[in-house]
């Protein structure tokens, strides 16, 4: 899943949209998807293209939860904390996973192997509690199951 | 797979007649009595592995080959609502309903059901109370009690094929509006239908349109709110995934009615499949001339663009959503000016929810009177709910407005596992409240829910039982809103965390009864001083749980006990020596090494080491770990 900066041409992404302020979020989303984070160089390029002042682009990049200004880990794990999942104990599942990976809260491990994030509902509430590991839904997940899945990724 | 016209060439429909002619041809080309296998490819069933089931069914059919007289087609559809039983396979025309199907079942389905017309007993739905096996969709209480208007085509059509949508009647309402009605008449029809917005507040849709329509000429916009921020709800996701054309059609009608040539759909980024299906629907509609210039020869031009959300709950609020579409920080701005006067890019705009738009399509197709005949006097039509939590039949249900809460939860929902009642039902998402069992006979409509201290919201309906703690639930929603507050106005920025901190103390068994009274005055201040409804409704979670479950709050504070066994600081884990087999699963799972015991002998937990992580509880296969 995770691609490196070398594979993808940032200019190609920039050229996908007209140079107007209203495309700021589109560009940031595509860059986030391609690189897993938005580097300050990328942000500058986006600003040049759209004509949005850097301070404003920075405000946008920090306001929305899906943007990250720091690189993310090789493996991305989302634990849903939506209401349906919360009632089925997803809070504990997230805590347990983070403890196991040595994280104090959502974030990336020092070795850049894992990033754990929490989300508010993935729209799969009927399968609560749900986690998503590298894009794969894990329906009716439990702490032991999730840890096993994550462990396997680390062993690979 | 048969190539459809749109995949090969442009087939622009130039008039209502051409549309209806094509529809007629498409319908004639398909024999409704022909056997067809439907596999659910909604997000839920795919997560449960339905793609593998489809492949296996294809292979099994191919292998059976000549043994089958008429080869059945396989159709993949959007969500059937019963995701908790997925993957689902339905065999038409009899509607034989198979649940929790695995790829390994494909062979048996083909051999028994397709070839010999027999049931595969093990895949049938079992009534949770009577244990009776039910064969067809119609007879399953989960479906029998529903009235599907918005969801009518979902699960019937392949959402990626416009021809299939046309067969089911898509774009008939838009065609009628564009070719036979004046914009004014369209608005009148929507007003007369009594449709109220499904996004939360229940504002009359036609009246909102009128406000924007009265600005004559000039650039205007219509928008679709597909941000579906309510955590624990997936109605809009299912509609977009399963019948995207219903949304597109509704927006065409709205654009025509108010005089807008551009529409925007703002979809939350967590819904990739919905985005994919919408994009396909837009492409196909353009190819057929149902979007773009001079739609159906009416002279009306209209097109739709998709914006992906970027993960901010407050962007579901209308003014914030419009800022976000403009590429800005999604903060609400004070109203007035209302979006109907100055909305997106400062132009008159109308924003409606996904389900509202889908209803518009149905209203124009079937008539305002038909719609006004559904539901109650002040809440017309149906409502889709995401029924989740402690209920046997978890899933998406559509019911007429005014139906009793009891019917939804106990009949359609099949009741609460291990209990003859629910403790509470939470509606309205973070802005809503909890309704107790005493309210089981409450009619579910906009006004009754508000009178009972909750609200309709977008349709999340979360059933709770005795193992769910009301203090924890209120704390959960406040924590959610605290995190999602944009921080623009201070009653919300400061008040919500204060409410949450007070509840935090309660959940630790601290605080006093006076603190409860203070919550009320704080709640009033937040309600009065917040700019948008995020802050304005934030206290509801506390107020509604206090209204019905004050004793539970007091038990936390006075007895330092969490009756539901949820609040971490007030519970203890222990192992029942009678049940424990000494398998050591819990001891291996415990991160604290708090569990000791000899192999094959009952184990014990050292409470002083325990951090209440619940790992032991989850890893014990025998149910020996208890929470008190
Ligand atoms: C904080 C907040 C979040 C909201 N989130 C949503 C949402 O996710 N989806 C939605 O349709 N409406 C949401 N709304 C309501 C919208 O502001 C707006 O009322 C609605 O989209 C109008 O459409 P309707 O008239 O069809 O209901 C939200 C409101 C607030 C205050
Ligand atoms: S009430 Fe809260 S979310 Fe709404 S504008 Fe004010 S601070 Fe932002
Ligand atoms: S709750 Fe967690 S820490 Fe406590 S005994 Fe069980 S596994 Fe160990
Ligand atoms: S609450 Fe977790 S998927 Fe909806
Ligand atoms: S996704 Fe298949 S029933 Fe909902």
C-alpha cells in the first residue's frame, strides 16, 4: 500500500486540478493518499498552484483530521470509536493495541512500522466493533484478534 | 458480461419519450421469472467476504454447465440492510434468503437450489425467539415490518449499471419535472408532499427551496450533504452505494426547481465505495444525456461534482460544509445570511441530505399525494434508521414515520438478546438523547422525539441493554463533540469540556449531587451561547440521560458503583473458579501478569496489578472472567 515519494510524481498530482483555491482540499487529499503525509515542500507547491497563502493552507491541513503533516507508519491501523463500536468495547481495543505498540495515544511508532488512528464510524456499524488494517476491514474484532493480525504484519 | 450501450457509445436521450422507450426495451429484455442470484456487495458484506462468494458461485455455475437448463445470471447489489447476517445471497424470483454464506457453500447452492429447487437449510435465517427457519425475504420479520420507499431499489439493482436503475424506474420523476412542469410547480409538489429534511433538523424541504428560488436568475447551487457524521449510522452510505441514481435524480429536480446549474455532493472520505458508485452514476447519466446540457431536450443544463470530506464532523453543518467545498477551513459562520440567500461562493444555495434527495425523486415520480399519505400528520413519508447495538437484527431499516419505537426494536429488530426489553434507545446521534423503555410506545416522528428530549437526527438508532452505562454514554458523546468542536465560540469550546470533565469524575465515583445540579445551568449556558447546533445540542446527551436515569448517576456518585459494569474505575475483574478450566488463555493475554494459577486449576486475578484492560475477559472461551 504505502508508496514512497520516489514512485509518484508530485507535479503530476498538482496538475490534476485547475489552479484555483477551491481545489486546495482535493490536492491535499491526493497528496495525503499518495505519500501518506503532506510534506512542507508539497504544501508550498500546492500553494503556488492554487494561489492560497501558506498560512491558510496550513490552517486547512491542520483543521481536517485526515491530513497529517508527519510521515505515517508502514502499516496503517484504524480502530473505529463510533457509537456502535464504542458500546461493543472498541475503546479498550484501541487502548490495548496502542499499549502493545508502545504508543500513548493515536500516532506512529518510533520505528515507523505502525500508525494507529481512531475514526468515528466507518459506516459498517452492523459489524461492530470494526478495525481497518491496511485497508482491510476486520469485522467483529477483539483485542486478541487485532493484536494477532498486527503481529503478523510485523513479522512479514 | 453483456456490454451495455453506454460502455460502447454515447446514447443521448433527447426527450421524455426516448427515455420511456429505452426503459420499455430494457424491461422487455429481462424476464422477471428468470432465476437470478443476487449477492450483496455493500460495504458490510464485502467486509464479511462476499466478493469471494460471488467468485465461488460463478465457478460453481460454470462447473455445473450443461446440467442447468437456463443459466441464471449473477447480480451484485448494494446493501440489503441486514449486514450483520452477511454475506447475503438471494435467489430470485422466489427471494430465497441465504445468510452468512461462505465461498464453500456455493457448490451446494448451485446443486440444490439452482438445479433442484431445494433449500439449503443451514443457510436459512432462524427466528431468534421461535427458532423456526424462514425461507424468503418477505417472511423474515426484519423485512416484513419495513416500508421501503427510499431503499426500494437497493438490493434489487446493480448500482453500477444505469440500465438496471432505469428498469427500476430511475429518472422518471426528473423527466416528468423537466418536461411537464414549471419550476414553481415542482416546488409546490415538494411543499404539498410535506417532505421534511432527513439530515437532522426536519426543515420543510419545499419551503427551503422556495427561499432560494425567489432570487431570480444568476448563479445558484444545490448541494447534497453526504457527510454522514453521526457515528453509528450508515443510511446515507447505503443509499449512495446501492442506488446512487436516486440521489443524482433528486438533485437534478432540485436544481431545476431553484434554477441552479451545478450541484455538489459532499461525501465523507470514509466511504470509498459510495464515492466510486456515485462517480459511475454521474458518468453514465452524462452519457445518456440525463446530466449536462439540455437534459432530455428540456433546455435545462445541470451537472454534479463530488467533493470528498476530510474528516471533520462539524463540516456536516451547512455553513461549514459550504466553506469546506470552497477549499477552506470548515467552520460554521453565523446565520443570517442564510445559505438560501448567500451560500456556496456567496450565491443562493440549497443543501439537502442524501435521503432527502432520494425522497424527492420518489415524490416527483409517484406524486405529492402519495407521499403525503405515508407517515403522520406532521412527519410525512418514511425514515431510514441504522438499528445497531444490543438488538438481535442489527441493520438498516426503513419504516413509516409514526411507527412505535417498540415495533422497530422488538419486532423488526427481533428484540434484545437475553432480555425482554431495552434499557434505552439512543437516537439523533451526538445531538440527540436516550429514550427509556417507558417510552417504548412513543411514535417515532420529528416532533414526538423532540418532546421526549431526543431528536430524529439523521437516523442513528442505538439500542442499549443493562450492560450499557448511561453516564458512560453521555461522556462518550461529549468527548466526541469536544474533539469535533471547531473552537470558534467559547461556550462550546470551554463548556463542552467542562461537562465532560464533570462526567469523567462521576465515572470515577467522584463528585456530589450538587454537581448534577450545576450541570443543568452549564447546559443552559452552552445552549444559549453557541453559534451552531454542535454546541447548541451538545448538552442533550447529559440532559436526556439525567431525565430518565438520574438514579444511575447517583449510584456512581454516592455508592461509587457502576451498575452496568462499564466505568473502568468502578469495576473489578475476577475469575469464577467454578467455570475456569485453567487453560491459561487469560494469563497469556494479561499485559500485567496479574493472573496466576496452576495449569488446569482455577486461576485468580491480582487486583492490585490489574489495569482493567479486559484482555482476559476477551480471551476466555469459557466465560469464566467476570466484570463487576
Ligand atoms: C454539527 C452538525 C453536523 C451535521 N452533520 C450532518 C450530516 O452529517 N449530514 C446531514 O445530512 N446533515 C447534517 N447536519 C445538518 C445540516 O446542517 C443541514 O441541516 C442538513 O444537511 C440539511 O438537509 P435537510 O434539510 O435535507 O435535512 C449537521 C448539523 C450540525 C450542526
Ligand atoms: S458551537 Fe462549537 S462547533 Fe459550532 S461554531 Fe461554535 S465552537 Fe464551532
Ligand atoms: S483486566 Fe487486563 S490487567 Fe486486569 S487481569 Fe484482565 S488482562 Fe490482566
Ligand atoms: S460505529 Fe464503528 S463502524 Fe459505525
Ligand atoms: S452490506 Fe450486505 S446487507 Fe448491508
